[in-house]
C-alpha cells in the first residue's frame, strides 16, 4: 500500500536532507591514486575540544579521540543505513567539510541516533561554528533546549524521541538558516514563542508534547513551509486563520484541539496537498467542495469532528487511498465513487447519519459502515450479519483479543485472530463483531500492525491472555449482540507488552487512551503502564452496565495524547488483551417439555462421553497419535521476524548453488543470498536429517527474534515449508573472527585498533544479553567461530542454538553440558552449574586469542603448556605478558592496551566464577574507565599432568554414565573444536 504517515517518521523525512551530505562525502574522495592515501587534515584544536565537551554532556563514551574525525574511514564515520533496514534508526557519525580555500576541515554534522544517550543537550555545540546538521533522535536525553543554540546556523535540527522538558527558547527563532525542525515526542511545555514567526522552515514537527494555550498565529512568514505537523501537541483550538497563507503545503497534520471550535479552515490554495489530517479539531459545517478537487490527495482524515452535509459525487480523487470521515454527522447517500473502490482503497464512514438506499454499498472489508446509517439501522447493512442470526439469548461472552482460543481458570475465551485493518468492520461470531478505524502513519502498513505481540517473556499468571493484544491507531469497538437484556459486568484485561520499562528510548512511549462502555466514558486518559506500575504487568478493570435491545458496545479511543514514535512507529493507540461480559443474573430455569429434552440430551451426552473416553484411551496407547510436523510446531511460534517462502530462498541462492555456500554449521550449510530488492542475506539451512538441529533451530529462532543490538547478529526472518527449515540473517561480509585470526589463507591481518574494537564489541554484546536485554540470555557457546564480522569489521555475536534464558530469581541454571571444548568454564563443564559467568569465562578465552592470534586449544609451542590460557598465566606470573602478543603485529600495537586486554582476559577466566567480573565491568575496564584489579591464579591446575588426567577421567566417567540421556557429539564449522552433548530440554 506504500508508505503513509500519522506520527512523524523522522528517518523518512531526513533522507532527503542526508543525501546531499553523503554526496559531499563521496565527492571528497580523491580521484587519483596518490590522493587516495592522503588523509584529510584534522579539524582545528578548538573543535576537537568542543567535541570532547559535547561527548561529556551527551553521555557519549565511545568516540575515539586518537583518530581523525574528518577521516571517513575512521570509527567516527558510520554511513546512514539503507531505508529498507528496520534497525536503520541507529547512526553514529561525525561529518566534516574539507572544501574550504585554505585547506582546512571543519565539522559540519553530528548524527547520533538510536544511541540511548542519557545526558543533556550540549551547550558546547555553539563552539562548532560550521555545524549545519544535528541529529539526536531516539535517545534518552533530558533537560531543556539550550538558548545558546539560537546563535548557530543550523539547517537540520532534530531532537525528537527524547525526554526533553521545559519551554522552547525564543532564541531558536533567530536561526534563519533552519530548514528542518523536529521537536516531536518529548515533554516540552509552555507555548510556542512568537519569535518562531521569523523562521522559514520547509518542515516543522512539534507533535506529541505537552504545550498549553492556543496554536499561535505565527505562520505569516512561513511561505516555504511544505510539511507542518501539530498533532496531539496539547494545544487548544481554533485553527489559526494565518494557516491559509501556506500555499506550498503538501502535508498538513493537526489533531486533537479541545476548546473553541471553528468552521473548516481555508486551505483552498494548497492544491498540491497529498496528506491532510484535521482530526478531532472541533470543526463544524460542511466539507468544502474544493477538497474533492485536490487531485494529488492520497490520505484524508477528517474524523471525530462535527461535519455535516453530503459527500461530493466528484470523482477527482483518483489517488485517494485512505479516507476517514468517521464520527461526524454526514447525511445523504453514499456516492458511487466510494462504493466502486476496490480493496486497495480504505474508506471509513462509520458513526454517521447517511440514508440507506437500494444502491448502498455491499458489505466488504475495506469499507467500514459500522453505525453509519440513520433511521434506526445503526449497523447499516443487515446483510453483514445474515450469516450470524441469533439462535438464543446469551449471558456470557469471553474474548482473547488478538489471540487464539484458550481456557483460563475454567473460562473459555474465544479466539480473535482476524488481522484487522485500517478501515474494517468484521463480523466474526454470532455474539460479537469488531470495528477498527484508523491508520498507522509513517510506517509500511501490514496485516500484522493491528495485533500487538509481546516483546519479552511474560511472567504473569494467565499469560496466554496477554501474549497478544488487539491494537488500533484510533478507534476500536467491540459490539456484542444476542445478549439477554439486564445488568452485566464487563471485565477488561490490559498489559503493556510493547513499550519497555528500561532506561532507553524504548521506554519513552506514553500510551494514553479512553474507554467507553455503551458510549459512556468509563476510563479517561488511561495509561496501562502507569496503572499496572510497570510493563508486562496485568491490570484488570471491571464495570457495571445495562444491556437493552440485546446489544452492548465497548469502545477504545486514542484521544491524541501520549506519543506515537517510540519504541517504534505504529505502537501508539489503545491496546486491549481480553474482554469478558457476564450477566449479573442467572439464566431462566428450564421447565415442562424442556426438562424432558434436558434429560434426553444428558443421556446422549453421557453416551458420547463414554465413546470419547474409549477413544482417548486408544489414543493414549498410541493407536491414533499423530506427531505434529515441523511446520506445525514452528508456525506456532510467536516471532518478531518475518517469514520467507522457499521459492524466495531458492531464487536468492540460485537454487542453493554450491558457489553460494559460505560455511557449514552443526546442523546444516550456510549460504549467501541476494533478495530481489538487492538486500544481501545469509541463509542457514537446517539438514532434514538432523533431530538435534530441530531443537537448535527452535531455540535460535525463539531467542534471536526478540534481540536488537549492534553487536548481536540480526535475524531478518525464517522459512518454514514442509521439511525445509531456514534462518535468514544479515550478511556478514568478513565471515567469522576465527577465520580472520587463524586462517593461513586470509591475507588480511587484523591490526591492533581493529582487535581492540572487536574485543570491546563482543563485550558490549554480551553485556546486552546478560544485563540490558528484556530477555536475559546465557549464550553457552561463545567462541571465535560464533563471532561474525561485518564489512567494517564490527563484531556480532551469532549462533544462539545452545543459548538459555536466565531467570532472574534463580542463582544458576541446572542443566546438562553443552558447548565447545577449550571455551567452557570449569564449573559448568564438570558439574553443569550454569550462570552468565560461564559466558564471561568463554569471553576471556576469546580475548586471549585476539591478543595472541592463536587458537586456545591448538596452541602448544612447548609440552609443558596445555593451552594458550596456560601459557598466558605463566607469562603474567613471570611479568612477560608482551611475549603473548601476536608476533605478526611486530611493534604496531599499543603496549598498555595489550597488557590491559590480557589482564582482563585472565580475570575473566578465573577458575572461581565469583571472582570473575560482569560483562558491564569488563566493558568499563577495556575502555579504561575502571582499573583492572590484580589477579593471582595458580597455573598448576593446567600444568599438573596428574591433576589434569584426573579431571579428564572424571569427566569421561560422567559422559559414560549419562550417555543414554545425551545427544551424539557433533562437529562444528571449526574442525578443531567439538560441540559437547546437550539435553533436548529448553529452559524457558
């Protein structure tokens, strides 16, 4: 359906502004061989000093000040991700302009998006005299906007999706160069300063804030403005008359203006308008005829006003794809041009007063006519319900909103799994139907947008009711029919399963909505997260109501408060997990003939029950048992990743041609593939003969589908068709860390800064898995073959087939052994005692391998040494740590960093898990923020042959005793390391 917009898409809007910057950087590349090796000059000293101050104020801790920020091959420069990458909000870039006549370079852009920076907006920014672009959206910044910024010459400024507060300083109105301004999704208050009238932006966004007062009349000089958004900002009406002066507007969004109403604003001269929202603005009177002549119009939302009169019969709106006129007082007949639109067009005319005629539209999914007709026919079209006549009076209805059928405490909840839609009335059962109104703007609309999926493990009772929930961008009505008249109790179940509660931009979402029962307001400005005192927690509300005419309505309405861009686009609006409607009176008692029929029916039921018992026993004995197929099991998984078809996979790999094969894993081959849109992917194909692979596939799919971090490999989706099971990952151009370090065929030698970056990146990825992710995970198989490198040699942890969830209330996980010899912590290898400290141990081994460039298990230069770790301990004890460093590096390394990395590695491999640091402590030590404590370890645990032999004998006996309960040993992609047996059970 294309891209549409309700809450602002900052990335979408910035692409047009960022392309020139990228082109400038490309143009800065030299044209001859001699110039290619010439590095641009550093920016002036005062700019470098300003960068340090800016980093301190923002809380940005990973800028490498030993590198030139103007060198676009340094770690300062990360090109903006392509638009089709959903994780594309992440960016960490500093750009320079080196085209000045004197040959100087000056910093002209800072792009820090999706960083979770928790500082304040930097006052020091004014010291960068040449800066034009400032991108700070999707962070956790707080405080006020510095008034000093008014002295700068910014062209692009976005600080959206943060937690900024206070009023907007009037000095910003002095930035005459400003073309793009985005302040949306914060907690800014006060009014818009009159100085803003001096701006001449082409795009301005101030939605989702807490402003007060009326919309200021400041548009007189905004003649170049093309896009204006004042949606759900806190302002009151009316819409200012100066809006009529903005002739260049192509997109206008104003919504939720309480207070003084007005007639339809004069926008007659905005003939190129293609997106128009004037929703809940207290507008009365007819819709002007010229609106129906806007030939470029694609989206029209005039819902929840007081509009009257007819809809024009004009057919000029050929491009109109979405139209919302819901909840007005429109009359007359529905024009033919609406009735004739096919399924590509979404039209919502619900809650109006149209007159029904023989020519009225037929019931269909893309045209919502719920309660749209006058004359007593509130549902409008009786033929929508003709397949669901009332067979009797009902006294109880229970719905698992957005989820499947389930039974909780003896109560049967009906499934509600229809995909919903942007303008959809869908009768589902005899007893209830649903009307869904509204469009998630600024996101690619799919059928999955209207059902919310939990993003973490739910530890609540009755979690099946809260795993999924029905979601609506605007208005959602459950209409109950065939109910016996009388008093009822309505029970509403809520849980916030999308917005997070951690210290990141993902926690900054504010979901606020109203709840109506029988069109009476029952909950005003309801916030699930606040009411439940946290995310993933249940809150249940009960209300008394009366059913007349055998009908009951429960409506959830987003009244334009809260946010609409965090944690991602399309997460705002009302959310409902389950609904129960129960009568407060007992059904009438059966008598006479009905009693006799009751006994007959009871006898029949008893006979049927006896038959079912016999059949059940036979099934239990295995006569009828049918084992579910892989596809049935996997399709039942709740994933946050997409599904691919097997045909797509074949096309991407030229029918799995051998030349596309890039590796061999424990349960199948890995292929490089190219999708039709040019996206390069890696496809892990499960061997059809591998039962162990089934378990690993399920575990990896469930684990990684909910993870997003720059140092964890990203899962695009999976393919499940009959016997075919495939995982689709982002493609990592430089294969594994093992190949880069150990393969004699690799011509590329990892220099020391790259090794430092890789080691730190792995540590950050593990810190995320252990401490920061909503799913606390122990990987269990950290090794160099499971660390992949992208085109910039950034590390990403992969292969979650053996990973397990770490339940926070448990001190450790009792589990059978799984992992790779040479990387496993001793307490886990010998006794199955598993905590996240086992990953810390494995990381220590990997860090030693990065320093030495040698494989831990293959490194035996002298017979006295068991492994690389053993030699590192001895060298540390003798004070000769530098002998461990990869000799291929020569002198091209920083001695202090090598010593620090080695000491951290040995600290991580302490034989006692209690003495190992956490991964967040490891990150701080590697970055030099904390001192590495002294370590004293006895290397004889590795060098004493008799003790080593005893340990091996003990472990072999353990394997022999448990061989009947464990899987067969399988080879990993590295022929030198073996994956140990593991249990088929998965801890959840």
